C-alpha cells in the first residue's frame, strides 16, 4: 500500500481544496490492477518532488460523493489541484517518465 495520505468524502475539501500547496489526487480502487501499478510510481514522484507536489489517494468505492462530483468514470484517474481549483487531469496508468512529463509544470 502507498505511503500517500488517504482522503475521504469528509476530508477532501479541507485536505485538497483548502490546501495551500499543489495536490495530486489519485482516484483508485483496491480491485484495479492499473491503479496498483501506478501507486508506487506516484510514491516515487511524491518523494523526489517533496515540497512541490503532495499526493493523496481517494478510494472511489468508499467515497462515492467526491467520485461523482468530479465525474470519475475510469480509474486510475489523477487530478491536480492548486488553490482549490482543478488544473489538470490524467486518466489511465502511465510509466514514470510519462507521468513526470504530464506533471512537469508542477514539479519544476
């Protein structure tokens, strides 16, 4: 399991929308193979870019309210929030270089 913090329907607004830093939310589920594949990659990115981006995980099965609010229909889905606003969406598992390229503007 990831060392990224878990967020829930109850904590999403405070942890993500109210955050001063840039937050990537990984929408995932236990049964999702691609989600499990991308999780260690996100852990590496979080560790290597600490202070630039914070990564949290939201289990879509346990948190249907937030999942529906953000229109998550396929997982893994990642959304980047800055200043309470969604600024980027990435859908589907990708290798680390591709994810870092997608997130480059937030990692520099």
